[in-house]
């Protein structure tokens, strides 16, 4: 599974890149537009081909999910810890974020998958992950109810390592939005996963 996260601020050719990624087989797209008004978020979602609605995840504006036809919501660590009553919703596919394997191991089954970051030193945040990269912590995983998605510093050179250590997927951010050719970078990662992991297409949740 390959997941992409959008930039928070709108960047040049963002929509064109998103549509091409989806056309090329991107599994899931996380929409990180925290500063959007409800109207801006609605217009952003409506600008994406409705054929891909099932692949979209809201990082904010969860109250718009029904109206926009989106069945996936992501809660960051703060939201998960401070809104426990809102975690369980049987009609919504929920994901979250953690920053160490101990926190991942404690996640309840209401979370379909969780980002564990930083797996490698970050591409987009200087110095982030330099001393606390989580790749070597993956063998300490004991929670296999929640799917583990590796995030942080992943590119075409290292994208196989998290899966070889037990992750079920990777998430791309800096490798897309800080790369001069995000599409080719995505395709390179995708082809490596297809070639090396027979289970790649089995489950996209």
C-alpha cells in the first residue's frame, strides 16, 4: 500500500500531481488542509474526480465527511488522546498517527491503520528524525490488529526497508512535494513494491 499526504499549503500544480498519482494507482490520499474553511474544503474535494472519493481521507473537517461522501477520517496524536469518545464510528474507516512503537502497540482495533513516524530522517523537516528514526523499532511490534504504515523520510532508495521489517505500507510526503518529479518518484516506489511484495494489491484499507 502506498499512501500520499497533501501539503498543507497549496503549491504549484498540486491538483495535476494529485490526479496523476490517483490515475497511476495511488492507494489512498490524505488531505491535510487544516486552515481551509468548510467551503474551501468542499471545493477542494469537489475538484477531485469523484471516482476517487473512496481513496480520500480527511485530516480535518470530519463534520463534512457525510456531506462530501468521504468514508475515511484521520486523527492525529493530540486528537486521538483528547477526543476518545469520537474514536469509534463503525461507518468510518479511521486512521491515526504515532511516533514510537510503544504507542503503536497500545492502539485499539478501532484504528484500521496508523502512521508510525519518523521511520527515517525527514525529507521535509530539517533534523526531524535524525536521532529518533523508528525503523529499528519495527521488530518490537506486537500489535498486528492495526496496520502499520511507515512515514517519514521515505523515498525510492529506501522504500523497501520498512516493508522488509514488517510494515504493511508506506506513506510519501517529502518525496513527492519536495522532489522535482513527484510522479516518477512515486512510480519508482510503486514498481519496487510491486516487484518485491506479492501481497501489495491484496488489501487497500
